[in-house]
């Protein structure tokens, strides 16, 4: 329901899969045309490379507010 249509199973990573401890599975916001963790060339991202901190959510609009 998020997309209104199906997500293409692009990439060469076999699904479903289990994300190991210390890694994150990333998906692009344009799911049908993104190079993301579904592509073995990128794969899952080590959490040591994830920088930043979520402070506030703005979408969906009924859940706007700070994130703890």
C-alpha cells in the first residue's frame, strides 16, 4: 500500500534474507529505480558508516514530532 503498486525485485541479492548484527539493509526512496541493498555491488551497509541522528519525523503528517 505504500507505493500503490508492487516493488520490482531488481538487483541480484536473493530474497528473503536476514540482516546480520552490525549491518543495515537500505532501500532507495525511488524503490523501482534505486541502487540499494538489493544489489550485491552495494549490499548491506556496516553501521560504522551510518552517520547522523534522527531528531524529528515529519511524515506521515499525523505522526509529526520529535523522535526519542
